[in-house]
């Protein structure tokens, strides 16, 4: 009996540990994912190239962001990228969704309040 309790206890501790690290409702889309999808947009928003394959990445990213935490996470990443990437034309960055035929409920800008994104 003691031989089966110890492995079960280890599994239980592992499950509780994992659950405490990833809170319920936390966004699954991280900034690394956002960057990888929007990398083709960099030449366009820095004035060094055409829109190219940028829209495919944007559309895929927004299709993935279904929950409010996901949408807020993507918003926060975009906000951070818009403010920290050198040479970004903020007008072009803000216009990307409409250029790609999408409507999003916020502006891609370093001043966006992503906590209000639903």
C-alpha cells in the first residue's frame, strides 16, 4: 500500500505545482508568438519594404486570439513592440489591421490601454 501512495503523492504535488504556476484564464499567446507572426511586417512598418506576407501573419494571429486574456496579451505585446522597436512608423503600425482587412478593437500604439480590450 505504501508503495502506491508515494507515486500518487508525487503526481498530486506535480499537478498542484503546475496549476499554481499557470492561473486559470491566463493567456496562451506570448510575445514570442506575436513576434514570429508579425516578423514579415517589419520591413513595411520601418519603411524598408512592401506589405508582402504581413497580412497572413496578422490574420493568423488574430484568429488565434479568441479569449479576452489572449487578446489582451497580444495587445500588450503589440504595444510593447510599437514602443521599443527602433524605426517603426507608428502610423503604418496602427494601420496594419485595416490594410489587411481586419477590424480590431484597439489601436496598435505605445499608448493603448490593453486592460480595456475585451
